[in-house]
C-alpha cells in the first residue's frame, strides 16, 4: 500500500537498544516524531531510563507484520495531518466554497 509520505530511517544497528540509540532519536526529535523501533531485541535499562527522561518512544516488536502494521498506522496519521494542514492553509488564502 502506498501512502504518499516519507519515513526516514535515521540509524540502524544490531543488538539491544542502548543509550547511544536514544541520543540519535533525541537529536532527530527536533525534526518531528522519532521513535526507536526494535525487532526481537530488548533494551538496556540505562537506555529505557534515558528514553523516559527525554520522552523518546522505544517500540519493541517480536512479529514483523506487527512492526509493518505500526509503520502503516504512522503513515496514515502523517497523511491525515498533511490533509488537515493543507486545509488550514487553504482557509488562510481565501474564503471557503460557502463564502466564509
């Protein structure tokens, strides 16, 4: 399925989520929502603490289709946000069809 949005993968690696992964997400968070996705691995306790303190989501999956489903849901939310933002901009540029 195509959503017409772009998801950027900032960093990839093998093994458990570590504090360095949280730092990558923190830096990228300034550009928008930047969760950490882990697949069939755990998270080091210091990384979990740091993620909670910095409000970074660590999303763990054991089933690949669940991970893909989560990404599809995220794409749908991004698509909806883009539609709402586009509508808001159109309201600033002139009256609606009803003349308001």
